[in-house]
C-alpha cells in the first residue's frame, strides 16, 4: 500500500466523524477516540460521540494484513447507541487518564501493539505494556477497550 492510501486509512480511523456510509458527525460531538494497532492483526479505533445527551460509539476496523492484496484499504465501520448508565462510568474512568505522564519510548518497534487516546485535542500513543507510572493509563485504556469490544459483540 502506498503512503497516500496509508494516510487515507489513518484519517478514517482517527477522525471517523465522516466515515463513509455512517451518520456524519460534527467535531464538537467527539468526546473520545481510542485505538489499538496490532501490527500483525487489525487496527481498530473507537470514537464516542455525544449528541443531545445521547451517546454513540463508532468502531472502525482496518484489516491491514489483507491490504497488500488490495489497492485500497479494507475498512469496516459500525455505530451503536450506548446508554448513559453504561457510558458515564466509562467516561469517569477515562477522565482519570493522566496526560502529564509521558508515554514510554520503546525505541524501534517493528511488531507489536500500539495504543493511543485522544481526548479534547490531547493525544498520546504508546507501545505494548509500559512499566512504571504510565501503567495506570495503559490499564484505563485496556479496560475501556474491553468494554467497547463487549458492546460490539
């Protein structure tokens, strides 16, 4: 896949407001974007939108291992409505993410899992399981990802 196609798929995953075929959302409706990029598997992002006190969760999945067979990235998107009873504890937990802690630098990484979070223009990415104080942030994200995956089962 060329770099233009790669940039195009990153935009779909990390700025999913205008994902083709799904309801178009406004930037100010985005509350959180969280992602997991498994270099040997799928790159998945989840975005929470809040519209009129209602929450919507969008999942975008890129089957990147199959992309070498195609000219265009192979992505899938889906939306679900999530009740406030489910979303409020998730949002409360994510609010504990400490952006003042620096994500550990693992040097050159070829294979592994990269995680990231973006809340109100604050963004950080990291690889695999970090050690030290950043581990709490990592666990917040893993717990949130597990919740999101269960909602889409």
